C-alpha cells in the first residue's frame, strides 16, 4: 500500500514539474494523402524538442466576420513529408485565424503518443503563428509557427 501511494506521489510530481516541449512548425499547404485521414490542409517539418513531420486534417470550419474558426486532427510522424513513417503524436485542436492580421492560434490535446513521447497523452497543446499568401492568387501559402506541449 505504501509503495502504491509513493508511486502515485512521484508520478504526480513528475507531471507537475515536467517542462513544456517546444517545436517550430514550417507549414505549407497540402501534403500526401493519409490512408485513414485523407488529404492534409497543412503539413511541414517540426523541429526543436520534438522533431518530425506534422500534418493537419480539417474536421470542421466556420467563418464569422473577420474570423475563421477551425477544428482539426493533427499528427506528427518520423517521416520525411513524402512518406508518413511511424506516428509519434496525434491530437485534436480548435483555433481561429484573424484575417485582420493573418495570425492564427489553436489549443488542443494530445490523444495518442508513442515511444519516447508516450507520457504526453492528455497533455494540452498550444500553437500559434501567421499565414502568408501567394501574391498572385491570394491563396494561403505558408503557416510558420510554434507548437508547445504543456
């Protein structure tokens, strides 16, 4: 009984004292078709405390005035952008793009985690950045930003 109580206290201390993990996302429009999730709206490398390739799959969206609200499933793999490779992290988020300044921000949660990231299940995630546009077509082009797991 004492061992169980001690394990619980130590586990809680590790979670409370865990440092956030940060990554820089260099996202572009599109990406390769995923066998279960379809075509990503955005994809690109993530570097920093988490290194891999990140994909975003839109599940819903809504425009209200100068705000674009969205809901997504995100996925980080050890692939190279051409091939998905092994999954490292999966999660969901919801966010908003403010067209007045082209900034985005999202909040979500890690729903699945593997290997060295297995302890991150249930952790909150936050992402933010800005969208650039093609000067000729006006279409969204890139979305560089930061990714944080608390």
